[in-house]
C-alpha cells in the first residue's frame, strides 16, 4: 500500500490566486479549503490540492480578508469559501455571501458563528417545553 504524501506550504494572501491559477492550468484538483481559528484567535485557511496520490496544503494564517478563488475553481471553491465565511467569519473578496448556506439569516455576523448550549441548560429547556406541552 502506497503512503499518501502530505506537504504543507505557508503562503501569503497575495499568493492565493496565482497558486490557484497555476494549479487549475495544470489540471490539478482542488480537494478542499479548510479553516479554523488558531490559538492566537486568528484564522488559519488551507487550500488542499491533490498532486498525484498526495496532497499539497497551501496555508495562510492570520488573515480575516482573502481573495476568492471561486472564479478559478467554481463551486469547488465557492461552497467552502461561503461555509468558512459563515462559520469563522473570514471574508473572501469577490464572493457573493448575500445568502447563507447553513446558518439562519437572523444570525448576527461575527458573533459566535457556532453556538453551543451547555448540557444542563439544554436539559432545562427541554423539560420546560415538555411540561408546558403536557398542561
């Protein structure tokens, strides 16, 4: 069984579009765009390209505003960019975010995109709703 190679490469936000254009020109598949908030509280976005049987991950750290590559990779980039916009509040310049993918339109931008309810509070709400329904 062949081991899959994984190569992480740090880039600047100015390099995102040129890398994407070169990859697309060379017929390379955009496997995914991932993101998370680092320990420093800043976004970390990685563009995963399938190179042969391996993955090259081009990573940009600490940037809240990035250029969109949806014009280069179509929906393969648009959906993950929109998702990252909703979930970790990264802005992708040129990306239409007028409609949400997952989160309700009433959600306040930039305020705790994923809301977690403590278990004891959730149980209390559930019991209260059940008691009201039984009356």
